[in-house]
C-alpha cells in the first residue's frame, strides 16, 4: 500500500523535522511505499494536501496531531475525505492518545481511526490488517479487529472501541528515523529554539518517558513515566548518518529528560567528543535544573554543547508548588548561576495565565526572568492539554464537566489566570519588552544571528509574540 504521513501546517515559531514521523516511516517502509509531508515547510495543506495525496495514490493518510493543531487537522482531513471517500484517514500523537473518543467524535466524518501511544509497532500491524481487506471496506474494520493492534481506537455504533497501547522497551529495535524521507537539510533556519550555532540542524531523540508529574505537561501520557534510553552507540550512529548523508552541522536533542541520568550523559559526552570534533549541539526542548551538576555541565560544554533551554515556568514559589514542579525560586537561582559559571548560554521557559495565577505571581515571574543571567526567555501563554491535572483544574474553574478542545483551540486565545484579559496581555507584553530591550541582552542575541534567513524568521516570531500580547 501507499502511505502518506503528514505533519500539519503549524503557525508556531519553529519549523523542524518530525523525528516521530521518521520513526513511523522507518517502521513500515520495508512493506509499503511511504511519503512524508511537512505542511509548514512544504506549504501544503487543505486542497493542495488532497491533491498531493491523490497524485501519490495514498491508500492511507496518517496525520500527527497535537492539541494546538486541531483546527488545521480538522480542515485537512475534511478536504481529504471529500476528495477520496475510500481513503483511510487516521490520526496519532499526544492529543488522540489523551482524548481518543473526543478526537474521533470531533472529526467523525473525516477520520476513521486513532492510534494511541507509541505507534511504531501499532502502525505496521494496522496496515497488515487493512491490507487484508478490499479498499472499500478498510474504513469499517470490525470491533473484534481492534484487539490485534495495540492502541487502536475507533467508533462503532456510537461507542468507542479501543485496545491498550504498548510502550516499546528496547528503543534500539526502532533503528533510526527515515531521514532520507524527512530531508532535514532542506529545512529553513527556524529550528526548535529559533537559534543555532551552525546550520543545518537536525533533531535527535535519545530517550522516551518522564517520571515527573508537572500538572501542565502531557508528555508521560504518550511515552509513560518510565525513562527508556537508546544505547549511546545507536545515537552516535544516527548522528554519523546525519552528518555524512545530510550535511548536518548541529544536533538538537529533543528529549524530555536528556540530563536525567548523569552516567549516561558523561559517557555520551565522551563518545560525542571522540566522534565529532566540529559538531555543535543544544537542548532546545528543555532540561530540569535539579538534574544538573557542575561536572556534567563542563563535560557537555567541552564536547560542543552551546545552549541549554531550562524549564523554569514561574518566579513564584506558590505557583511552582501548585503545578508540582518540585523546584523553588532559590534552587532555580542557584542552578542558573552554576550554569552561567560554566559558560553555557541559557534560554528560560516561563508560563503565564495558569488557572489560579494572580497578577503578583506574574510580576514575580517577570522579575525573576530579568534577574537571571539568561540569554533568552519565552513567556508562553498557558494552553490546557487533555489528560493533565491542569485541564482538570481548568474544568473546575470554568464549571464544565468536559472541555471542548476544538472550541478552545479554534478561537481567540483565552487566558485563565485570576486577572482580566487586558491586564494579562499587558503583563505579557511587558515581560517580552522588559527582558529583550535591555542593551546587553539585545546585543547578545543580535550577535547570535547567523543568516539573513534566520533574521527574517526571528522578526516574524517577534511580531507574532507582540501581536498576541
């Protein structure tokens, strides 16, 4: 069969390859013909996506679905269904994993199946099942068929039918993503994290799973609470391939918990330095401060790491305790100063508009961000995610039994803190302006711009941030 995997167009601030789709493509390409489309990079969505699927002759279209992409995916799958009524359309990723029934009901006419959890074993099993049926009946698998595919969900007679997802214990069995289908060297200079030391850049994943229980994070819903790591030799082999076949000059490690195991990091740094003398790297997805010590940081810097993104979230101990971050402002200040002594650049992730957050909490966050020796700071608007404690907190605040995710992500961005909307947006605008208009921060960031193309993307990003404020 012909399988089209789609990363939908996203109006966010970065354009980077989806390693997740690369792993899925690798899992099925020996038995099927596969194509990967990145809607943002390729400027393909709506009618054009339907035309590409038709030209490719896709039997199955699989769409990666994050909560923020719900409106785009709903539109894309509707067009696909209208153009090719017999084509199987399925979704997978964080949102359907946390909210399978709501996802399928919300796209009842356009999506046939959802795959929950890690799908590298599930997708080949589903394709085998579909291949055993004639094209016209593939959209209507029996309820009994669900048990043969881990994590498969569908609606039958108005009722959700599902099987339990299965996590993959040995990540090395997955091989490496199908980088020849993703073509990371063709991406614009707008990677996750926005900045880089060298270009082109590729994302690499060394582990899955997260044992922490932050209220706002949906990461463990897909990959579980137990951290599973690839062998270091597997990671080094993948980086060799990226350098040799695609000319990659910088690696962005996009794990949720790259620094959680010090012994792993120290061994990795030794092997990386031995193998790649001129390669740079960073952790734009963020690392936890309480996993770092000075010995580890120096080893990372010595083997090419130039930037750590840090999940700080709030400058208020009250808020840090509320979201179960297991950090205090004092610990944050101490660890950030330690990283600064080592000489690594830092980007801080902050959040504003959390349910129960007061104006004073937000002002403390702004004060802390400006007090810390950070090169960059992002003040994200809190976005509820299904399956998290934060969404439960929001349901209580709004007095709703269920949240309508399609409405939440198809409207003007609401705020949920204990302040008026006008006050919130004024505070967020103040946060960005106060942080970045300081001369030493502004000049330091201007010095990091590597190309005209990157400058254009950064100007667009600044415009979006200030416009939403």
